[in-house]
C-alpha cells in the first residue's frame, strides 16, 4: 500500500514522467545511429559504391565509431566568437529537436504528453528551432556562418507557412489537433488514411489531400535543410554554412539535432497522412490480441512507415540536384503557399457543405 501511495504523489508522478521520457529518448538516439548509417548506405547505393562497410559487421558500428571520434576531439572556439552563445546554440538545437517528440504517439496510449493541442505544440517547437542556427551563425563571428544562418532563417520561415496551411487541412478533416485522435480517425484500412481523403465518403477531396501530403513532404525537406534545399550549408558556396566554425561535440549536437528533426518529420507524415500506427489492412484477428500485443503491432507499423519515408528522404538527397536560392523561394511563396491556401478553402467548404456528416 505504501508503494502504491508513493506513485500517486508528485514525486512518484515525476519519476514516471522521467521514465517515459527516457523510454523515448534512449531508443531514439540508438535508432539515429542506424538512420545515419542508412542515409550513407542509400547515397552509396545510388552512386554504385559500398559506403561504410569496415567498422563492425556490414559497417553497422560506423556511426558509433564516429560518435567516439567526435566526443574525443578538442572543442575549438574561434578567438572572436561569443563563447557563451557559440556553445549554447548547438545545445538549444539539440534540446528543441528532442522536445518535439513529447507529443508523438507511437502506438495506442504510447505517448509522453497526450495534449489536445499536440499539433500546435509541434508547430511552435519547430518554429523555435531556427534560433539555434541563427545563434550559431552569429556567434561564430565569420561571414560564411552568418550568411548560412540568415539563409536558414528565411528558408524555414518561408516553408513553415506552407506546412501550417497543410496542417490546417488535416485538422479540418480530422476535427482535432490531438495527434492520437488524428490517427484514430484513420483506422479501418488504408482507404481511411488522410492522404486518400480520410475515407471513401470523402473521395471527392482525395486529390486535394494527396497534393497536401506531397507539399508537406517537400516542405519538410526545406524545413530540415535537407538536399535539394540544403542552402544554409551549401559546401560549394558557404564552405559548410552555419556549422563551418564548429568541431567536436558542438558539431555533433548540431548534426544530431538536424537528424532528429528529419526523423520527426518522417513520423509526422506517417501520423497525419498515412495512419500512424494503423495497419494498411485492418485484420479482424488482431482485435482479439491483448492490448500490449496490439500496441507492439501498431508500433511496428509506425516504425516501418518512418523508415520508408526516411528512405525517400535519402533517395531525394542522392538523386535531386541542389536548388538555387531564388528557385527555393519561388517554390515556397509562388507555388506551395497559394496551393495550400486554396486547399484549406476547399477542405473547409467540403466539411461545411459536403462532409459535415461524414
């Protein structure tokens, strides 16, 4: 009885919450090592070379070797840099990237914070992510990092507008800003996924939602500074952009923060458009399993979907040439913004006049 009463106290709830956070962060960080390896392997495969294949069987330990290398290197800070801001920038980027995972539901009930405004929370956290890059570029006291950070600020602000409008179409279709509710609305088979209009009764708006899924995917590339939109760190123009003066652990934090955001975007695409943990076909025998078995079954599907979209991210990096900066801005403001704005109007009209009873 005493043990049970302890978990009901604020101290007990704090320990439970910390445990939940660790259950998300630790597997995520381990998975990132293999995501990084997969990214390099995909790129190598497209270029018909082997990629990392020496450290460990099939090169599986290459990312861990890189981790040890970065940690053991000396931290070099430029003489004219603002040292406090210089070191704070990668920490901020890394922390904000991890904080976003607090509202991601991995399976039914498997979420650290199941808040009703989860989508709004994620949008706010992603908006703050640009500050770490701006701080890093400014504190380096060099023109190339500063130009890279300014590019990143303009790029992320531009594509956040399109992502926001795309998210509004999903909210209108699902009637909720809770990510778990959005996934539950897509149960019953792949034809109920939001990318296909959220059900056969909404087949009229399927082309609109499919276009929104494509725009979200491309905007996610720009939001995370991934090729072909890696203008903030364009090696041919800015050496390495806002990261050029960083080495050792601070550089590693920037790199991990960027990779965490990429995987987060893969998870968001899966949750909002492709059913999250929902299987493509709703097998009846699955409902007879225990709740724990169903949760692991859903977790498996969510992980597979994230891996698929990460594969697409890797393929885009390998086969699509880098955009010019004017092309990047034109695509965001003259194509994606009006298209997503029109889509919001169409989905809202459908909900009011055609799909209100759906």
